[in-house]
C-alpha cells in the first residue's frame, strides 16, 4: 500500500443523499490503495438483514464494488456496532477490532473509533457495555427487523430530548489515550467519534489526528474530509469525485 485513506462518522442514512453520494464517489474514485472506515459509517445499523431495504442494499453494493478495486477495512462505531461478519464477508470488507495497531512504512499508528476513550460520558459507556455484550446482541438480533428499528429510533428520540448535539459528546480522555498509545508503543493515534477534527500533540511524543464527521446535506455547514497517510505522513484532503477533482 502506498496511500491509505481514513474516514469515519459518515452516518449514512436515506435522509442524507448528498452525503451518501460523496461517500460512494470517494470509495470508487480515490487514488488510495486502502480505505479504513473507523466507525459510524451508518447512522444506525440494527442487523445485517437491513440489506432488505433499498438504501442499505445500495450501500452494500457500493462496498462490494469498491472492495473489488481496493482494500476496504471497517471498524464498528457506536451507531453501527451490529455490522456483522455476514455483511463484511458478502462485501469483501476487512473487519478491524477496536483498537487496532496499523504498521505502515515502519510507522505504528493506533486506530480506534474513539467512543471507548470518552471516559466522562458515563451514561454512554454503560449503554456501550450493554450493547457490546454477545448475549444481548443475540437476543436483540432475534427480534424482527421492524421491532429493532423502532427500538433504535426510540433510543434516539429519548437521547435527543435530553441534550443537544454539541453537548452530546465528551472528548477523548487525554491520559487514557496516551496510556493506550504507550501500552502498544505508538506515537500516533487516529480516531473519529467526537466530531472535533484536528491534529494535535497530546503529550510529548504522542500525537492524535481526529477525523471529521460528514454531512453534505447540512446547508449551513456542509462538511466532508479524508485523512490520508503516505510515506511522507498525514494530510487532509477533500473526498474524491468522479471527474478526478
Ligand atoms: C448517537 C450518542 C445518541 C454518543 C441503537 C442499534 C440498538 C444503533 C442505535 C441509537 C442511538 C444512534 C443509533 C445517539 C450517539 C447518543 C447519546 C450519546 C456519546 C441500536 C444501532 F440499541 F437499538 F441496538 N442507535 N442513536 N452518543 O440517538 O443517534 O455518541 S442516537
Ligand atoms: Mn461515534
């Protein structure tokens, strides 16, 4: 691999068609050899049988088509933790554990979605522990698809009633992030989740690169960006388009 793209928090949903189109164009036309999707690719994935719906079927087709010309990797986020082995197998996407250490040109990079490092978000971490439990997932996935969609929508409705979007995300805990990096011997961290893009030094010798969320359907703040890694280091680039821009 000469070039690796990192994206996260695309939040694919039928209600955000420009965002979905930009994601599709990027996967199909980027010059990167590999695209790493670091969580919250989908706004809400409640089981691989979501492919019975037209929008999700189309997303799976995009993944399969893109995976036939470059390597695709997927890590689960807090909205698509139910992406299963079946979707990955049938689309040819490589599943990544959270966290994963990437070794690229002798440079070790720690990859995570980021939610597990937001230690101030106690309510969310309790929810995370519940829904990441294997037995909980087996029981949940045994319910009919319509019922699972209603449960997810209900959780969203109650969460939106409680707080607005900006107050929703705690930031990554600096000490915890540095401890993770120290434990596996990496000087660089890439994560999403917080929707606070930027690159900064956490402590001497420890840098992090935060991915932006994508929303090209927000008329007030349309946004989409790719973090690209080559032998020369990290850079931020706009998503690729069909005409090669
Ligand atoms: C998103 C966050 C609410 C943080 C639920 C399966 C389940 C997806 C879901 C429900 C919640 C996303 C999709 C939302 C992010 C919050 C509160 C804090 C820190 C299921 C798949 F449970 F039914 F299986 N969800 N929503 N937060 O309301 O948009 O990220 S959400
Ligand atoms: Mn997230």
